[in-house]
């Protein structure tokens, strides 16, 4: 029996990947690097600075910038990204999310967020679902990002369950690898890219119920 749920944010609760992409593309263009949607797949679930490093390597500019200049580039991207987030509303929840979270709350199954995004609290507020989560792991406090299991282990701890008692939801391979390394039951939310190692793959949260998952 499972006792709680741990959710990734981008790609599971809402589709902010398109805004991350627009903001990274703009930033990359401004320094003469071209990225496309295929390359963007490598940035899903990956923290901001590591994403920037990957873009710089991709553009052959890994050694071009000082640490301060990289901080400024990451800030430029985030400022644009946060501008794009201003118009988020509860309508931007992915299909089935609202109902699934309501069902979990009714059944007293605690939920936590394990997102690499430092903007997660703001995004959840805009989506009107922040109160559905008992815990949001602060990614700034992590030693290692996804695919390391740390964020998932910390999320389970925060809702007082063991990783083995948790079901984790992810849309990105780095996150799924982290969930499995944490010894959780892994639900992969399909977003168009092949996912490996999930215990169950769904297209949307409407495809599964809280009752079904707690029996796993
Ligand atoms: P921020 P997730 C991740 O969210 C995104 O998938 C990834 O593209 C982004 O770089 C990362 O958050 C950091 O986001 O710049 O807002 O701190 O999928 O872990 O919910
Ligand atoms: Mg994600």
C-alpha cells in the first residue's frame, strides 16, 4: 500500500516547459547559440545553472564566460521566464490534475512537490493549487539535482512517509531515474518523448485514480 504522492511540477502539474524553452531560446539567440525543441528535451527537470551550462557546451562556449557573467545570463533568462508566467491561471493545470489532487485531499493522502524549479511556489499559487501540497522541497537546499534521488527522498520525508510508501510522478527521464533510485513507485507522464524505467506510463492524470495507485 502506498501512503503519499510526490509530484514533479513542470510537465506533470502544468506545461511550463514551453515558457522555459522560449526564455532559453531568447537568451541563447542573444549570445549567438541556436537551440531547438529536440535539444530542449535535455533541459527538462534540470536546474537553471546546469541548463545554462548545457546550452553553452552545445554552442561551443563552455569556457567563454566568467561565473559572474553566467549568473547574469541565468538571471536574464529567469526574468523573462517569470514575465511569461504572469498570465498563468488555474486553466493551465494539465488535464485531471485538479480532480486528482482533490481526490487525494478527500482521502487524506498527502502530496508533495519535488521540482527543480525555484519558481515552484509562485507557479502553484498562480495555478490555485498551492494548498493541495503539504510540502514543497526547496531546490536551493539540495546537494545534487535530478537524476539524483535526493529531491524525491526529501519530499517523502517532508510528508512523513518512506520512499517505498510513495508514488512519484515525472515527465522527464532525469526525474524518473531519480524516482527509481529513491525506490519509489514511478508513474511516467508521457509528454511526447520516450520514457524508460517507469512502473506505469499514463498520458494524463485522468487515466488513473488515487484509489488505484494506493493499492500498488
Ligand atoms: P527554474 P521540474 C524544472 O522543473 C524544469 O523542467 C527545467 O526545465 C528547469 O530548468 C528547472 O525546473 C529549474 O527551473 O529556473 O524555474 O528554477 O520539471 O523539475 O518541475
Ligand atoms: Mg518535469
